């Protein structure tokens, strides 16, 4: 019995030891599986991390590791890059001026009249008027009905986006009327009028602003010289300058072509721009026929009578020339340039349209100065193709070249001569020879008649023009006769940096 019990105890003990051995066996089988699982998780984690690092550093490190496919990949990438256009460099845009917030009193529409530079000055005046009446200015309409018959729109000549944005801290400018207001205008619900010439800003506050408030839309159908030269607040004069010299920028096409012409001239040394205002329209308008044949004089008279807005019809050319009111002829200006010691080799760029009388009238000038050029002789016809029959765009090219010339010489004090003169003053008083036409014709007549020797003629011409080179001067004011006083845009003294002149901030 004892043995039986012992045997039973041994079996019981074996059964008690059984679970431990079974668990040990199970653990021995589990260890390889756990090892494989842990290894798999670690490898997966490493792969994920390497992928993340590769996306960041791959182009510089991981993808640069050599492999049997590296050369093939690089060759394929180079071929693709050759086919694709190179990305343009990123140019940071200048910060826009903040918009000026104001209660809008209405909308101002303007139709400019005259040539390019008359319209240019008028646009600047309209900016000022819109600003101080707190109205919205619609991009001005350019003259398409004058003698030049140029169909160009504002955006064909000026960078309209730059014009709007650069002035947005002063005045709100829109390309066109808002749809609701536009429908009113199409139905004729607006007021149109010409403002009084040479008016001060109080006229616009007292007479024009009430009309805008009443009709909501006012159309000014004439804009030439509608703001006074003098007697205006300093901030108004400076805004005129800002509009003229900063906001009115020509289109990129005009700017690029103008730069090409200037570069071509610069390659050959210094150059003089001669604004030779001896075109058919100017001679017909002014009635000046010095040096013309009887047939040409008759043609000019017929033309003057053909344009009803040219009010002066009966003109005595002889008297007008003696009074210094005629543009100098090509023959006269040739003598003046020689008397002023302008070097014979100097390039003379003619900033003008077709010279009346052609080669016959230009013979004296080209004989004295062989290097006479024009945009038409410097550029290919294809370069000017898009400018043909667009006189304002052609004038814009001449304007750019005139600004950059070493010397600017206008033969008549028209709008381009005055506006370029003022712009060159603004650029640092660049040399502009302001001719005394009345004295010149008197001296020319004495020299050609033999009563004055060449050395006497030259000496007198130099003496007269010694202080007429576009230097700093004070604008002449003539109360009640604004047409006879100095033009603001010829000498914007409030905006200039020079001795005894007001300074811009």
C-alpha cells in the first residue's frame, strides 16, 4: 500500500511538473516568432523614416548615391530640361501704395484734345481736379478727331495699370464706369461741358463739384490748359508733377523701342535732339511761309481754312516772323547751331514728323551737319510698322529720345518743347537751348543781307543764349494774362531741386 501510494505520489508530482515544462516548450517556440515580428516592425519603421528623409535630402544626398541607373536617369533629366523652357527669375513686386479712402462725390469723364503732349499735361490736371473734388476719375479718352486723326487709346500709349495703381493713394481711377452708372450714361443721363481755361481750384470746388453731385457723372469735353499755372497750393503743384513724371509711363513696347534708339545713338557718341517743328500742320496753323514757294504758301493757306477749329485765318507771315512767332526754318537753325559752336560731327536727331519741303529745305542743315538722323533712318520699317498712322505713339518715341539727349533744341515753343523742357529740368536741369526767335530772325536777316559779319553774328548769338540753357529759374507770372506767362509744365519749380527753388520731400 505504501508502495502504491508512493507510486501514486510520483505520478501526481509528474502531473504537477507538467505545466511548467509545457510552458517552457511554448516559450521556446514563441521566441523566434517574436524576434521575426520585432525585426519586421523595426525594418518597416526604418523604411518609413528613410522615405521621409529621402524626400527632404534626397536631391542632395540619397538620390546622389551612385547606382547602375544613375547615369541613365541624369541623361533623361538633362534631355527633359533641354526641352522645357527655363523658369523666369522671380522678381519681387514693389509694395503698392495704400488706397486712399474717401466718400465718392461722383464720376469724372474727360475727353482730351490736341496732340500727345497737350493731352499729357491735361491728364495731369484732371488727376489733380479729381483728387481735390473727391470724385472717381475714369481713364481719360484721347483725341481721335484732330488734325492727326490718331485712333490710339490711352492704353496704346500709356501703361494704364501703372497709372491707376501708382496714384491710388491719392485718387480712385477706373478703366470704365461701373455697369449701373454706364447704363445711365448710355441713356444720356450725364452732364457735359468745357471748363473755363486757366481756372484755379476754387472754380472747380464752387462751379464743377455741385454739377457732379447733381448729375453723378460729369464729362469735361475740353481739357487743354484748364488749370492755372500759378496761385495754387503747393500740394496741388506737386501732385501735377507726380502724375506727369511718375504715373504717366509709356507702354513697354514704346519704352523698349525708345531705349533701342537711344542705345544706337549712344554707340556713336553724344547727340543733340532738334525738335524741328517745320511740318505742314504747324506751318498751316501758324501761317508762316518763310522760304516756301508761292505754290506751297497757297497749299498751306487752303489747309488752314479746311480746319474750322483753327480760328485765325488771315495771317501776315512776314509780320509774324519778325515778332518771333514762327518756327525757325531748317536754314535758320543751321546757322544758329554753327554760331553756338555745335561740333560738325555731332549727331543731330530730328524729333519731328515729315519736314515740309523735304530734302530741298533740309539741304542747308544736312550740309552743315552730315550726321542728321531720324527714327525712320535708324530703325527698320518692320520696327515702326505698328506705329504707322499713330502720330501720338511716334511722338512718344521722340519724347523718350529727347529726354535722354545731351542737348535738346526746340525751334518753336509748342507743347512738346515746353513739356520736354520741364521734364529735363526735373531730371537735373539737362541742357536745353531755349532760342530767342525774335532776335534770331533779326540777326539772320542782317547776316544774310551782308550787313553783319559771321564773327559778329556768332558772337551775338552766343551772348543772347548764354543764360538760356534750361538752368534753374523762377517762373514768370503775369496776372490776368495766363497765356503769356511761363507754362507750369515748362518750369515746375515747386518740384525741382535747385538753388533758390522749393524742394520736394
